[in-house]
């Protein structure tokens, strides 16, 4: 398993919801949120209904917070590899972006990235993407 992180901006004039994501490198992709359990542990679970991004706002996907989980990864991902993800929004628009694979240990790293990719009827734009290994 690995996680994909980044910032998604909604440049449109209406709220939009990220409802699903797919990646060619992964057999299964889920939208996860991180919660704190009653026992104080951090746990992640599938985010029902997806992530809503307010008009003019951004969604930050980060280690220890909301993220895209890649499961059943078909081939080993090595640092420096590029992984293409496709994000699907509630208005049926899609945005593709490329994430650079990085070695990952701990949740305190600062991620920066590139590869902005525009698209989508609502003007949603994914940018600053990166991936963490060994999530
Ligand atoms: Cu997860």
C-alpha cells in the first residue's frame, strides 16, 4: 500500500466533491481520512461520500490526514517513478495528475511537487502532488 498526497484547488464557483480516484499502478484506490480513535490512536478509514472542496478552496491531502490510498499495487514503486492518477468529481469531471514516488518515513516530512494538470468542467486543478511509500 502507498498513499498519494497533494493539493487540489477548486477554481470553480460551486462546491465540488472528489468522489473517487484511480491509478494504473494500483488495483484498488480508496479515499481515506485519518481519525483519532477513542483510545487516542490514529487510524485511517474510507471516507464515505468523498472529499468536498468548497468553491475557491483547496483540499490538502497529506500524511496523517486525508489522502488517496493505493492498494494492490501491481509492480514495485521506486523513488523517482511517476504514477498517473485520475480523480473523478461529483459533476463527473475528471482531472489527471502525475505523482512522483518518494521514499517516506514518518509523517513529518514536507512535500513539494509539481506536475499541475488542469481539466474538469468545474475548473478543478490538481497540483503539488507527491507520494509517500510505506504508508
Ligand atoms: Cu490510507
